[in-house]
């Protein structure tokens, strides 16, 4: 499964957020190397549509899609030179498919900041710099080899060219994820870190959460990457409550959706994933596929036999189904489509597959 690595400087609230994510009970500790062991947290992707489907079909249970997060050991300056837990940090980042950087905005004099002051822009730059330096090293090692391989005609000149252009971009201090125009597949083959999509989580206190101009400033700082604003301590309290109390606490704070739910949604999307839905008396369920997957591939997520014996998919959009109230009624109105093996799935398709066994 694809994973999102949660990274950030020490004491920014990573463990607090991660614990909230997993509802785990690992204690957040107020010292730099508190998060040595990477842990995995698998959280449900919030999807109101499943509740509505379950009502229509009288489903016994709801099975949401999930998003996987990995807690990554705290970075220190000099990680790219193997300082502190640097090597471990970089190895963990390399394994993640997207990176979520937690950045401290909350000001709490009791919680030490590694650099002595709260400065989101500088924190973001510190991590970007370490990852950029590590990628520069990787490319500087790779380029002489590629030059030889191109001379021997073992590698296309385009590959070397892409490596050189990427190196130039990195040397100008830019993340490769924030640049376009380089061949994605070639870049991927270099196993770089700054090609991975970034999500920025700003860990705010209550005053920060109400400060729209501060949020706008931070949003612009990381654009075009996604910015999520949350209060990790608040989120940690929220997950301890039952649904009704949590909704009340959110409403009191003037928020429509918890920060964790936002993070799960944005993370899922950033990984290039989407869902389709199935429903019946047993369960209403969301299945995870990649954006652009065809119907047989989607069927294969349920069972490989569904893919092998794929005949067709009976598809109705969630909105049409809700409008007509049942599959039968939607079919009578011509809203249930028969789709073949080339059909590209849409998010929220409600599907039944026909297949040979
Ligand atoms: P990590 O080193 O990034 O994993 O940070 P932790 O989650 O361990 O948090 C470091 C300290 O900051 C702990 O004492 C937390 O209780 C505290 N902390 C985390 N999030 C917040 C927050 O939103 N507000 C305040 N005031 N303190 C926080």
C-alpha cells in the first residue's frame, strides 16, 4: 500500500498528531529524539457517501477505504551528511510515497524549539535543504555513471539530460516536486526524495486557527503544495470523544471537519488514489484504486478472478443513485450504464461487476 511519511523538525507536534491519527497511546515526549522507531498508522478515509449507501441498501456494516501514515524519525540539520538519526531519516523518507511535513506555528514557551524560535518558513527550508542536498549527492554520483552508459549506448541520452537538468534545479534550491517539465518516469528511476509530493501541516494554537491572514500567508508559502491547518493537541483530545461529543467540540471551535479527516482526504488524493463504491445488504464499501484505473483493474482490487474473468461493469454514479433512490429506479430511468474493459473509473462510481468464473 502507498504510504505518507510524517516528517518535521523535533518538537513540532509530530508524535501528538501521529498518536491522534492512530489513536495510539505512545507518549509524546518533549525531547528531540522521541520518535526513533517508525510506526505505521492506518486511518479510515472519511466518506459520508457510505452512510447514505448503507441506508439505501440496508447494509449491515460500512467499510471505508484507508490511508497509511508512517511516523518518521525527527530530522536534524546535517541529516544529508549522516548526522544524528540522519541516515535513518533519509531511508524512511525514501520509502514513503508522499511526505507530510508538520510545521510548528503554535507558540508555547514550555516547548523548546530546536532553533530557538518559531519560524515556519525557516523550518520548511531546513527540511527542504536536507532533502535537496541528499538528492544532489545522489545525482552527482549517478551522472558520471550515466555519461559512461550513454557513451556505450546502454542508456538514452535523454536520461542523462534529465539528470543534469534535475541537478540544476536542485542546485538552485528548488524541490523537484514543485517543478514541471521533466520526464516523470525518468526522474522516478533516480529514486530521489524531492520528487515526492509534499503536504504541509501547520500545527497551530487556537488563536492561529482563527487567524485567516496568517493562514493565507502560510498557504502562499507552500503553494502549489497543499496546506492543512490544525491544532494537534486539539485533535488528540477530539479522537478520545464519541462521535456526538466530537461533533459538538468541532462546532464550538468553528470547524466543519477535523484536521485528521482533512489530512486523510488530502493525503489520499495526493497519493493519486480514488475510490469506487459497492453496496449490498452485507456491506457498503469503498475500494481503493489509482486515478485513471480501468474497470477490470478496479474489479481486480476485489478479487483477481474478477479481473481475469471480467465481462462488464454495471455503473451508476453516486449522485444519480441518490436522486432515484434505488438501483432499480435508476435503471428504469436509464442511469445505470454497462461499461466494458476500457472504461476509466470515476470517483464515486457505484459498481457491480459481471464476470466469468
Ligand atoms: P515531535 O517531536 O515533533 O514528535 O513533537 P511532540 O508531538 O512530541 O510534541 C512536542 C511537545 O509539544 C509535547 O510536549 C507536546 O505536548 C507539545 N505540543 C504538540 N502539539 C502542540 C500544540 O498544538 N500546542 C501546544 N501548546 N503544544 C503542543
